[in-house]
C-alpha cells in the first residue's frame, strides 16, 4: 500500500444537484490531489476536473482549497472521536479499552492514508491552512478522551509512570507505526497485523503493570 493513489483520467462533467454525495466526492478527490501534488501544487481546477465539475460549480460547495483541507481534517478528527467514544461506552477493564482505542486509531490510519497524512503529517503551510486549527480543537478533544481512560488505569493501580507521559508514549507508538508504513511502502515490512500486535504488546508490557 503506497498511501497515494494516482489520479485517473479527467472525468466527464456530471449532473448538478447531488448534494452531500458530491461534497464527499470533492473531499476524496482533494485528499488524493493534496497528497499527490502537495498543498501548493493543488488547485481548485485540478480538484474540480478530478470530480468532473467546473471550477465554478465546485465553488458552490467550498470557497477555496483551505476550506476543503479544513473539512477533511474536521471529518477525520470527528470520526476518530466517535471511534473513541464507542470504546469508552463499552464495558470492560480500562487497559482493555485503551488497547481497543489504539487499535481503532491505527486501523483508521491504514484505512484512510491520505486523510491521515493531511491531518498528522503536514508541513507548516498545510497546518496553517487547515490542519492546525482543527487539531487544536478536535485533536485536543481526541487526546483528552484517551488520556481520561489512562487516568482510569492509574486509579486502578496498573500504571507504571505518569499519566500524561504514558498517554503520549502510547499515542506516539500508534502514530509511528501508521506513519512509517504509509510513507515507506517500499520497506520490507513484516505482516501489518503482526507488527501492530508486537508493538502494542511491547508498549503495554512496558507501561502497564501486570
């Protein structure tokens, strides 16, 4: 998996009036083009052509490419927050919920490599024009929901170290395996599930008490 999909031929013009489905098509095309060409190299015309719209028609959905990037990041964080909340609502020991949260986060990254790159692997320009402001709001909410479950582990007497450091170490581990595998597809990786499980086992053995 390369994390980058080559653009297809320019689509034929499509009929108007498809509302939410058309917005979704625009966002999917923009993810691909932002990753393929970089934020500076992406243009409204390129995105419109990929979807089969005129630039004028695309402007009916988004005011500019900054608004498109902002929406991609917002939707990604909201999806991750929903995944976290679903795990929080489940019964079970807090350390099991932390692991399910991490597994859901990693699975999201592999299932949405272009969006993941734009949200978490951005350069300063992309961050300023879309990812940073969303990360400061929804990204913080996502982190705090994860940290709250780590606090539950501490209250249960299962944590070896500091709550905040442990939370950040777990997040860094999950982020590391996703970002490396989607940006370095040419490396001779072992089976993905095996690598993720090995990493998770090591993190939990080192950071949590038996």
